[in-house]
C-alpha cells in the first residue's frame, strides 16, 4: 500500500459486535484511580547534605554524607534531605528509609560512580525475574512515604561505563531466565561480581506512597525508574534525557494505583513499559497484576511510547492513557507484546486522544512477540479500546493485531483512528470481535469521482 495512492476508510462497524465490548466511563474511572492514590506524608524535619560534609564540587565522594543525612532522618522518624546547587559525586547507592523526601534544588546534580564494587547485592528483578544483583543507584525496599522532588538532575553517568556491559550480558540474561523456568530458589539466584546485568537507576520494591516529581533523569545504566511490587505511586513533571540501551523511562511491574502525568520523555527505549513478571515466576504471582494505572498529559519521545509487556505473566489490567502527544520518530506508538511462554492476560486497556508523528507502526498488538515461546502458555489479549488517535505517517503499518491460534485477540474497539500515510494499512490475524469506526489510512475519500 503506497501512502500517496492508497486510502482506507471504514465508517461502519464490522462483525456487528460493538455491543459486546465493555462500556466504561473513562473520566469517572480515571478520577476514581487518581483519588485512591495516597501521596507520601513527610515529617517537617529537614537536613542539608552539606551539613554532613557533602561538597558540590563534582570531585568529592559524597556517599558518606548522603548516608549520614538518611540516618539523621531515620532517627527523627523521617524528614527532608535537601541537596543545594552543585554537582555531587556519589560512589555507591542511595538507600531510602521510610518517611524521607530527597529534594534537589535548582542547579543541583547527583552523579553516581560506576565501580561495581561500590554497589552491594540486593534483592531486585531483571527483565521480569527476581534475583540478587548490584543495587540500583537509588533503591528502597519495603519503605513507605518516600519522595524525590525538585528541579535538579539525577545522572547515572553510564554512557562510558555500565553501558559497556550490554554486549556481555547475554549469558547472564539466559541464566536468569533458566532459573525462572526451572524454579531455582530465590536465595540461589545470585549475580553481581563476575556477571554483567546492569542495575536500574531508581527502583522501589515492596513499597507504597511514592512520589517522583519534577527532577530530570539522565544517562541510566539500565531502566530508569522501576516500580516493583509497589502501590500508591505518583510520577509527575519528570524530564528525561536517557539515551543508553534499555533506558526505559518508567517500568511499573506487579504494581498498582499509579498516576503518570505531565512527563517529558526523551529515552533510548520505551517511554512507559507496563510489566508483570516473566513466565513461570510471573504466573506464580498472579495475585499481583499491574493494574489501575493512569498515563495522561505526557510528551512522548524515544523508541516506543506506551508498551504493555513483554513481561506480563501475572496480568495487566485497567490501564488508561489519555491526552498525550509525541515528537520525533517512534518505532511504535501503542505496543502490546507477549508470547506463548508468558501466559497471563492483558485486558481493560483504554487509549484515547493521542497524537503521534512519524512511526514505523502506529498500533501493534502481538501475542507472538519475536516468534518466541513453546506454545504452552499463550496469553489472552482482550477488551481494549483505542479512540481518537492520529499519526502523521507509518513507514511500515498503521494497525497490526496478531493473536495466537488458541488464544485469539478479542473485544477490541478501534474508533476514530487517522494515519495520514502508511506503507501498509491494517492486518488482523487470529482475532475475533474487532469493532471499527471511522478508520482513515491515507487520504480521506468522500464523494466518488464522476465518469468523464
């Protein structure tokens, strides 16, 4: 299909199955989720890292000073740690305690060292498998009422250091997946020294009442913000310039009650990737789906805008994406991906009022991601609404929906989708109950030409 000669207009539903899809008042449901999220409550006590010897000269190792500030807040049952203007080098991680806010004033930058020996092993997850690995650069485990705020910068300093591990990680990645598939006890899944799995920049595990607001995130070793088995999370006003491999912006996993709003993404990978564990381990944690997530008023820029999966074995449901736009070239706009090793489900997703620019594919749903999987655990993709989405051009396809023969994609509504030009239009395979209305791919054609 050539963009300058093809038009594709569907103004009526086909399959006569529109009534079988769920009817949800999106505004009411979004407000219900947002109002249910509890913001952190931080005590009034305050300290400044310079009180404990930190120097913003970009040279001095300020690790001890930040640790002392965190301990001082812990003794007072919480408080705010203020980072004044300056560049603070920290050779090692920041480990949060409960009831603490880290506030970076305008002109403040935290830059992390990259010697692996400075990062102790902690319980974490790597691409959907729980294990012990180098600590994320900012880490909290089983904490509550925590925040990172301010107009400063958090810099992972990874582009010349950690990123060199990318071509070395293959063996360890496969080992982690084998441990998952063979149910190796967690205490035996020990990585770290002699292994090459890069740590996340910011990760909260088994935590609640979390706020990340306004800071700029740069140069992460791996995923930028990983929210793992956590709930009541607000992310707003963040800014990104993270261009390394696997620099996803925000990765909720086994997490719920999340608001992501007013974010300016600029990432080398996915902007938002909603996950829920991998394969055997994920299915064993089916009681912890990622759910009740709102993404709104965001500016997308990167590899993919909104992604579900591919690690989603515990299930993803009740996700709302509204009033967002993209700049630059995206490989894919809306991307739902899983395979026949995952199991689980993706359902009750609502995408509305989204404007993409140039993409490879505008909307892509696949139950056959990379052709992977042995066929024993196909995932169920269903009950998805996509409305009022526009795209300037698609170098490959406007819409692709690909189910699995034994688990077809079903109950999908595509309403008011406009793609001004596309090499290919729409491909639907292994689907049922797909409803479409006002789909325009290419030029909109109305009145037929007359015979001359």
